[in-house]
C-alpha cells in the first residue's frame, strides 16, 4: 500500500484502517492538530484529525443521526442546544431539523476544522449556516463551566481522550455539563469503542453514572464503518428515560427511526458483561 494513494489510520500500533484516495484536498497544521481532507472513491470525502478518521461522506449520517435523534426523541421540546466539539457541523445539521429549537451553540476549539469542513464537506456542515446557529471557538470545558442552568440539551461530539479532548472525559467535565442543563435537560456523550477502547468506554459510563445517577445513564450503540472496530458507543444521560419505551416516529432520516431507537439501547451481551 503506497502512502501516495492510501490513507492509513494506524490504531495503537496494532490495527489499521485504510482508504485509497484520489486527491488530498486539504492538509494543514492548526494550533491543535493536523487537519487533512481526502477525496476517496469508497467513502467520499474524508476528514482526518491527527491521523484519525473523524467524518466520511459515506457514513457521517449514521454517526450524526445517532448522536442527535435519540436525545431529541426523549427531551421535551429542547429549545437551547449546545454541541461541544462537532466542528464538522454534522451534529448541527441534524439538530436544526427541529423547528422547536431556538438556538444551537457549537463550541469547537479549533476554527480550522470548521473552515475546512465548510469548504470541503458542504453537505455535512450545511447546518452551520442556519440563523439559529452560533459558533464559538473555545475549549468546551471552560465554556460549559461558565454557563450553569442554560441548556435543554448538550451533545458532546469530541475527538478521542487525548490532547484538548482529554478534559471531555473527566468527571469534573461531566459535572459541569450536568450543572449547565436546565430542569428536564439531557446530555449525550460519544463514548468510544467497546471493542478497542473498553477501558475508556467503561470508565466513561462509570463516571457518568456517578454524576447523573446510575439509573439515568443509558449506553447505546451504532456501527460506524470508519471508526476502529466499527461498533461505537454513546451515552444518553436522561432522568426518567426507560430504554424500552417507544420513541416518536421520525420521518425522512437515513439511519434512525423508532425501531432503530429501541434496538440501539440493547447492549450486546459482551458489552453488558463488561459494564456489570
Ligand atoms: N465524531 C468524531 C468522533 O467521534 O471522533 C468527532 C468529530 S469532531 C471533528 C471532534 C472535534 O472535537 C474536533 O474538531 C476537535 O477540534 C474538537 N475538540 C477536541 N477537544 C475539544 C475541546 N476541549 N473543546 C471543544 N472542542 C474540542
């Protein structure tokens, strides 16, 4: 595999995932990370941060629909939404599909990610142009700490727990997120791979349960082809939510609907065991 034609993400020096590319569209070092975008036949355009797959045009809809719609289904008409990370704009593009949302704040630490995705991933980042959206270039942990009792829904769409994203997997950050929710507000965190980041996943669930309460933290799953191991986890933190409860029907999405909603909260046996 010659590196002039293949982008290769090497994960922990033991496994790799690769895609052949036709052209490298963007390659710059920001204050926080290396930002690359490739044109590929198999997965469309692909955003890479510090050598890791972040978003591909092929499977972005799975990740962004599953980060956003389960929480939208169980939160009473959220009006003020905060997204931490998510600089590709994909989560914003899903949130603005709800007319009852008054404002979406995207708190992304790296302006270069937003600029590159606006230019090269126009469909994924389309929601950034909605008049209800405000983009803030700051550390999400500092931002949320200063805003107690402000949001109805907080979505944490971070990179892996290294560098600036490390704090987004700390218990203190989870507490600041909870404190920043209004009465009846909920939060969702992307909590990594149960296959290849078992410790990170289990630690996140444990810390979230300490902050939000053991009955209010609900892991759920989806398969994201470009992420290490495919199977990916999220945690919905919502008081009073019962995973078995039916979700309202949502039309015209490409991955999520009320059947997928219910199935997503059914943890595979090996995951239930690791969380026991
Ligand atoms: N869906 C991807 C995943 O699951 O790995 C993440 C998408 S998005 C590109 C992740 C974003 O989090 C990056 O743009 C990164 O700059 C941002 N980020 C990392 N740490 C952050 C922090 N402390 N505050 C705000 N944004 C942060």
